[in-house]
C-alpha cells in the first residue's frame, strides 16, 4: 500500500519541524514542555497542514506514553470509554495520550464525558481544531488545557519540506531515473500552498506521478508541471469560521486606516473566495461607520457600486467593488455617526431617560390640547434661519450631548454654521 509523501516525510524530532518558531524555537513554551516530558492537557488550533499531528506524535515519543487517536467527526463516547478500558493494561501504567482531532465536532455532552477522564490525569488530552477553541470548546475543558495557536507555514519554511520531499522521492521511488526539478517549480509549490505543508507535498507528489521521462530517462519537474499539479493557489477561507471574520476585520481596518493598497489586497482575497454578499454588506457598513459625515455622499456612491456588483456577478463585479473600496479608503474619515447612536443606545440600556417633553408629543387628535401635548411647541420654519431654541431631550437628560462634530472639513463647516446661527439667538 502506497504511503503518501506527507506521511513519509513527517518529522520525528522538534528540530525537523518546519515553521511554528513561536512555539518550538529555543526557550519557547511548547518546546520546553516537550523537552521536559511533563505534558499537560493541550489544545492545538490553527489551519490544516501546519504540524499539529506531527507535534502530537513527537510528544508521544518523548513522553513514553502510548498515543491513541480519535477524530471527533466520527468518534463517540464509547470510543473514549474503550480507551479508558485499556488504562489498567501494562502499556498504560503511566497513562495515555489521547489525540482528538477536530474537537469542535464533539457536542457539550461528549466534551463533558471526556472531562471526567482527563480530571485524574490518567488520560492526557491533546486536542486539535481548525476553529477558534474559545468559540467551540467548552469552558471546563478549556480551563484545564493550555491553548497553542499554530500559524500558516511561511513559504521559505515550506520550501525546506519540499526539498526534503524531493530527496525522498528521488531515493525511494524514482531512483531509476535522472530527476531534474526546476527551481521555479520548487518556489511555485511553496508559494501556492497557502502555508499548508501537506498540500505542497501532495502537489509535489502529483507532479512526479504525472512527469513523463524523456528518451534519456530524465524526469523533468518543470514550472509548468508544478502549475498544473497545484491547479489553483490554496485559499484558507471558511464563511462560518475564523478565517472569514479575520479577513473581513483586516479588510475594514485597512479602509478605516486609509491604506488603499491593503484594502484592495483584502478585497482581492474576498473576491477570490467568491464571497460577494459579505463584501457588499461590509462596504455599506463602512461607508456609514468609518467615512460617515466626513463625506456623506459616499454611502450613495457605494450603494450604486454594490447594486452594480450584485447585478453583474463575478468576475465583472470586482470592478465596481474596487471603485467603492478605493473611494472609501481614500475618503476623509469620521465615526461621529456611530459614536452618537451607540451613546444614545447605551443611555437607553442604563439610564431612566424619562418621558418625551409634552410640547413634542403628537397633537394631531382631539383632546391633545387638554393633555398639554404639543401646546408650547415652536415651529422652527416660522423663525429666521429656520431655527428657534427649545428643549427636545427629556428632562432627565436635557443637557446630554451625543453628537460630537468630527474634525473633517464637512463637519467643521456644519459646526461653524450652527454655532453662528445659535449664537445669534442668544
């Protein structure tokens, strides 16, 4: 039976692992834990192909404890109980390591059952997940575990794994051939893997399988062949997961920070993922939240771009979306609108704001005058400059200020106008 290259190349020591220097570098926490062989319950979270399973294997070897593997997508409580049944055996006298992959698929009851068996320390849990454990793992399990975040492998580190993989393939599978791997092909595998070593090695293996030796018996792995083997650059994107919200967060923060290049880059990632609804919703929000009154026409322009994008669909939708994003990124910024409404909502939640003043209440019905509703209301359009001073807020918050004029030209102009008008009335 053929063993995939990604499994044959799997490191057996910490120093052979590519990437994760923030966890495995000299003096780093996870490295120290492994070297001391005192293993706590741990949760590894991060993208696939970044070394989570590899590290679990190394920990098992270093600790001397047998390693049991379960995948939460198809495992059950009975599988855990079966492992518990092995604890009295000779091989498990010092306890066992349980590597539980995709722990987010265990429901609350299953995780609570698991908790019972890790409490006494006979089972040491190493759970892995591609999702944020703080959203998917129950607090009781989290509080008894150390959480380690695995990051995408940098391209230069993926490249090291690819070169090792080439060596293994040449020695073990293609020793009968003269193999030539173009440097551009190696770089292509590394840079299109999306930080996933397994994906890069699988693509490398596919390229070797597809290569046809020439008349001299030379097997050429060219840049063109590497492009065919990888087909399309790996994109880490899950519309319901962390990568979705991380990408949208970076997108909005780049626009808010007035960086058009970063904004277009993150737009491109969203376009490549085909997530048109999220893009449209987010840029409409930004037009009001981050540009707001500094350029109030922006939301109308963005709405027109969104309507065009929705009508066109991809790939043409990228063009009006790009126009909208660049407009927002280069527009003056003001968050005065969102700050004002949030301050008012906060008061409603935390303060007894009182009744609407009687003179502002509806007076368009019989008997309103007897109740004093609308009696003393002053109609602004009957006064010069369409303004007259009167109380609008309830008595309890009559002096509350929610809206603070922004420092941009648009709002400063409005502020100067109203200060002039209101001062004339004093």
